[in-house]
């Protein structure tokens, strides 16, 4: 027994542990931690209520009913719009394969010849140049004209850079422009915009063509990179150049609406 006791003490000393002391049997009965009753439910609820009281309640995110209805209407409108575009694409693809009847070719030919005769009659009318001051820019919009136009009328519209419907252009009012407008009068509308109109058109519908790519005029950095050498660095400079018909007027004359 003494050898085994010494061996145990040696192992405990080498491992850095101490041998636990023996507890007398008489003191074990007096210790209350050996047997203890489980906590009551009232005590558990009291602890839980204390923990919940310490946590601050977070307010719920409130979204008004009007906003929710508007979101739903926007989603429904986007779905309907997408379906309409898909149907339009399908219809346009199917229309390309429709075989035209001879009556349709004859009708289109007669419409073109009638358009040519009307254009020649309009060209013979005198032009009142006094009604068109040359100190203001003239804004022209193409409003119609598809397959019923004569090739000469289409060539006149192309000379004004009006290749598509609802395309606008700023021009200087001279004799050549007035002659073209008189010949292509049913297909265009025009007038003299003020500074406010020019400002709204440029800000809302202005596009810039840089390196054969079209960009909306929403960033002044694009304008400064393209026209900084001409001392034009922002949209206000472009509006000023167009409204006053300055030296860079021809650069900013086409506008897609």
C-alpha cells in the first residue's frame, strides 16, 4: 500500500496536479449542494420576464396601403406591357412574310404619284420670307410619312436628317430650308422655340452620338470629353449654343423624340 501511494503521489506531482483531499463522511451529510430541489415555474417565468424586459422592443416597418397598391399596379402594368411588346414582335415577324396582292401595289403606286403631283403644286406657291426670322432657330418634327411617300419626298426628309417619325431637328431659317419645308409640308411641322422649350427638349430628349454610340445627355463628363476643346463642358452650354445659333450650332441640331 505504501508503494502504490507513493507512486500515485509521484504521478500527480509530475503532471502538475494535486491529489484531492478526502472529505469526511460526516461533512457530506451537512452539504446542501448534493441534493437540491428543481427551480419552480414561477422562478423561471420571473427570469424570462427579466430577460425580455432588458431587450428593447424594435418598431415594425410600416408601409402604407397606398404604396402597396401602387407597387402592385406597377407590377401588373409591367407584365401587361411585356406581353404587348411580345405580341407586337410576333406580329411584326409574321407581317414580313405576308404576300402582297397586286391591288396593293397599284394603290401604293398611285399614292406616290399623287404625292409627287401635290409636292410640285406646293413648290409653285410663293414663300413669305418675312415671316421667318433668321436670328432664331427653327425646330422641325416629322409627324407622318411611310410607304405612301414619293422617293423625292423621302429624299427631302432625309436631307433634313428626319429619317424616322417623331424625330426633331434644329435648323437655321434660310431660303433652302423654307423651300424644303414647303415641299414636305404634310409630313412635318415646325415652329420657333423659345429658350425654355430648347432647355426642356435638350434635358428630356437630348442624345449625344460619340464614336458611333448614342448616349443620353445626363452626364456633363461626356460633354466635356467630347466638346471640351470647344469650351463646351455642360448641357447649359449646348442649350446656349442652340438658342443663340452660335458657331457650334450645326453640331447639336438633331434630336430624337
